[in-house]
C-alpha cells in the first residue's frame, strides 16, 4: 500500500492529519460492519460501510469552497474516499487495532479526533439469544446519519455524527446513551447505558460529554452550585456563541446522577418509558430506588462504627424513657435501657 493511496501529495499536511483523525473515529462503525459480516449471505458492502464512505467523503470536502484541498482543481474526493474505505482493515492493523477481535472493547482514542462519531459501544443485541451463526443478533444501521451538536470535554461546541444501531429481529434501537426496545405489550421501553461517554441533553439533537457532567457533580458537591449556576459559569468562561441553557444543564445533571444512583443501588437493568422527559426520568429513578421522601429501608436498620447507633428519632428516645433534662453525653440505647442521653446544649468545638 503506497502512502499516496490514502493521502495524495496535493493534500496539505493539516488536511492529512484531519483525515487521519476521522479514520480513527470510524473504528466503532467498522467493527459493527465486521460483526454483521459474520452472518451468512451478507453483502461485502453493508450499510455500515455506506455510512463510513459518506463520512469520509464529507471529511474530504470539509473545507470552504474557496479553499479546495485539490490543488489541481480536479475533485478526486470520491476516488480517495473509496480507496480508504476499501482498505480500512489493513489500515487499522497498522495502527495496532484488531477489528476482528469482537470481544475486546473499543479502545479509547489515542488521537484528538476532529469530528466525533456518536454510536453505541455494543456490536450485538443484548435481548436476542445467540444460537448459531445463522441468527447472530448483529446490529444494523437503522436510519441515516444525523448531524448533532456536541458540548465536548474541552467545553467547546462542535458538530458530530449520530449513528443509531438497530436489531432487525427484536427491533431494539441502540443509541450511545440508551437502548429502546419493545416490552412485549406494544410499549417502547428504555434501558440506560451506564458507562457511556456521551449523554443526550435535549431532544433537539444536543449532546454533552460525560466529563462535563462530572465537573457539574463536583461543582454541586464542592460549591453547592445548581445547574443554572453551572450553565452561567460555563457560558461566561468559554464565551462560545452557542450557549448551554438551564434546561440542558438540568437534563445533564439528571442523566448523570441517575446513573450514579442506579449503580450505587445495583439497579443496572433499570428501565423506563422510551425517551422520557427530565421530570419523568427523575420520577422513574426515584420509584426504582425508594419512595417515602427518599427514605431507604436499609438505612433504618444500619449501624456501624462510624454511626455508633441505629437510626432513631427523638420520639423513639422519649418512648424508651429518655430524660432530655439531663446532660450526660450522647444518645445510645442498649436493651432499651438509658445509659447516655442527648442534651440539646451538649458542648461542642466551633472549628
């Protein structure tokens, strides 16, 4: 393979590096193509390769019309895009990526890709059983590529390509942050992807990188900042023409913190109605992990060396015979006998 097969001499060096980043970002789509080809009677060119070719063609033509990458004036975009698409397998091998090892997770990008590809990290359906090669639950491309806005980990807005995978057997749709499926009663349900890097924060094609949500979580914890405060801070700091709205910041918080709560309570298989509103998602998560004002049953019977005693209210102590007029220390009941009682004026150190 001659180097000029992929990057002709008339391309500038910055354009070549741009295309190199795009090629790396296409690796998850190529793995989906390889996985689909495992089934019998699959075409050599699947819908995944069609999507790859479209993205490569757009990458060649990403410059302004007045700044064409072709110095000769002859547009050879489709020719070279097709060359790259046909030789992706050896290209990835040269980069140390084995697209045929489908059990290995997609590695993190080692290159700052110029345009993100948002797609599911899964390559097979999680609902359909695997019996033999004839019915491997591979994922197909369901709809055309969608252009969305992404607020990335560098706090910059940019356009990205959203690719939705689809299972032709059970008709489940695989988004980067969730899976929607038919629950068997004619309703569409949604399961959250817990380890996704991208979160949808608006139904109008607005996404954010999860590192932004982690910063938001830290701001809430360390500085007691709300989602509106974070949106104002980000907009003031970045100065981007495109702004993070209060509603998008709220959705980002709910999406991220819902996953944190569900993982903490071992509810990885949580599901709710498909494409819920922010309020509906929060209510569904609350119903999953506990109601009654957020009280957890396990907390009412918990005791450890840090807590020193089980959870009790003042009414419980009074019923057990505690005398709140005496100051002898902190509350602690053993065998329903009062050994130490609580006093509201118990001395403490201010700092």
